[in-house]
C-alpha cells in the first residue's frame, strides 16, 4: 500500500496544479469507499478556492475556503492530474474538477481509500488526533523514541510502525531503516539505548528522504500524479530479498514474520 514516501510524492505532484485554483464541480461515481464519500461535497465544494495541500502521516489535507478535504489512498489508490474531458475508467471513483480545465482524479481499485470533509482543524479529526510525531520533522529525535520505548517488550520493528509513536513508517521502510541502523527487527524496543535510537532516527529520516527522491516504491499499483511508477525498490537493502546476498557483507538475507507482516534482515549486519 502507499506509504509516507508515496503520499509525499503524490502531494508534491498535485500541489502545483491545485493551489490557487477554484473548484468548478465534483463528480462522485462511487460513494462506497472505506468511509462513504459525503454526498454533500457536490454542493459544498464548487466555487471554493484551494489554498494549500499538506500531508499528515498518510493523509493529504487540501485546504479550501470553508474547510479541508481529507484524502487517503488506502491499499491501492492513486491521484492523477488529467484534462477535464478524460473519460473515467472502472476504478475512477472521484473527480475534483478545476477552473484550469484539469481535474484531480482518485483511482482506487480496492476502495480502501477515503475522501472526507471537515470544517474544523483536521488535526483534531478522529482519524488524525492520536497520530504520533512526523518522522521528517525536527521534533523526531532519539529522545522521543527512547522515552516512549522504556519498559516496552514490543519488537523494535513493530514499535516504529506504531502510528501513535511515529507516523508513516510502513513495513517496507521499517525493514530498510533498521538495516541502515544495524538493529535486528526482533530486538525489544525497551532494550535499545538512546545512542542507538539516535542512529535509528537518522536512518528512518534517510530512508524516507531517499525514497521520496526516488518517487517512492512501486511494487503493485502505485503511480504518481503523472502516472509514473516510483523507483526506490531498486535501492532496497533487504526488503523482498530473501536468501539473496547482503549488499554489504554477502550474508543471505533472512525472512521472518512479525505481526503478520514479512520482515527481512541481515543476520550479520544487524545486531
């Protein structure tokens, strides 16, 4: 599913086409996503100007005159900027039509995405209010990870994937960040020193920043706003490389299961 780098790539791609534009109309072809798209959007949005496009965790926040659109790509969604007269296909469920003659289209084959509306601060929306720190922000430091990990026997991989601790570190990037930090994914979060958390925090930032620079990862459905795939999968150290030699030491990469997710690691480089 799209993780933080894919969502940030999408945000960067659509923002120049949205900011400063006025919404002409809305076309909702399928209301039944993970949460139903409000039918009232067809009346609320036309005539509103778009002022900003932000990201919180894996949510996109589009600031309009009287509120915010909250978008989520779900398991297989993507957002595209297209000419207004582009014919929709089977899984194209939502169009935001702009005064520029272009539209923002949500394609979501599995329908796990979301298009929601709020008139109040989106940070206080039930889906966002309990989210943890942003990993690319200055607030994300070893001190936060160390403090929140004390007394925790949870495996470190599951700990950094907990969105109440830090947001946006999905399965792919947790695997890759732990390799870069030299930490085994099974290690109990409460047993890691503050110094090692310093390296882990930097590794998470580096991994996410490198992924964003590569346009994210495209393993199945993800494409950016121009319809192009990401290429970060070509840089993976461990993810999906079971029994292949480690790029650093040539030891075969191992696969285990944690929290019903695949975990990949190098038994020599990660301690």
